[in-house]
């Protein structure tokens, strides 16, 4: 759901009710998402665990689900999952929220055309402009993953469209891999 009454700020979100919904502001527009589904959360957990296991052997940084990322007063979002290096964490973690782009952002699509447009268009544009290195869009229903990578002077561009039988890898995390069959197994 989107509100177009007037430009809202991240500060306005501080007074949002704790009602199980996720409130985000992108370019001053309020976006509300209902609580995620069971399958959404299972996929999120599997991906977070796979990244966490990788990071135990390759301690390059940290992974965190559902952390607020405040780019500026008109842009505050809550990605499903982020990865950031230790160096980036030291630079941008303030008051429990991130104040600039993490290296990897993951969004798991929620049902509905509005939610899909927000993740595929609005957030991709925002993450591209803010310098996210990789953006993974996970479609749990279609069991696919799209990987966008930052290109010089071109922003985030589609680098891979993955389906069953494929493995998700990352240029940011050399050696990381998870099969889509494992990620989407019920």
C-alpha cells in the first residue's frame, strides 16, 4: 500500500504504530507491507544461515535480517537481508541502523503487484543510486533469484537470472554458493 498525501520523512516513521506491518519511505512516499508469509521467512532463514556459515570460514563481514537502512530523510527502507563488511559496518552503523549502502541487499518478493514493483523498480533504483554492490531479488513463488551488480556509470544491472538447477554466487563473497534447490526446498 502506498500513501500519496504528502511527502513523508524517515522521522515521520518513528511514530508509526507497531502493528506487524513494515513501514518504509522512498522518495517521500510511504509504503506499507503486511507481515511476511511463512514461506518467505523460511527462504530468508535458509539464505541467512548459508551466508552466516560462509562468513564463519571467510570472516569478511556480517549478515543481518530486517535492519533499517536510512539513506536520508526521504529514503528509509527495511531490506529482508543485508551483508556488509566489517569496515562498512564501522562506518555506517549508527543507533542500530545503517546510514548508507551495505555491500549486498536482498529482497524477497511479497505477493501483490505493488510490492513487486516496489522491489523491482523503486528499490532497485534507490539501491543503485546509493551504491549497493549487489542486489538479489528472490521470488519464492517462482523459485527464482535475480542478481543485479553495480556497473561503473550504469548502476545496478542484471547479471544473472537463476532458476532451479542453478547456484546463487556472489562477486562480493568469493566462494559463496547455495543451490536454488536447497534455498527453495520445503
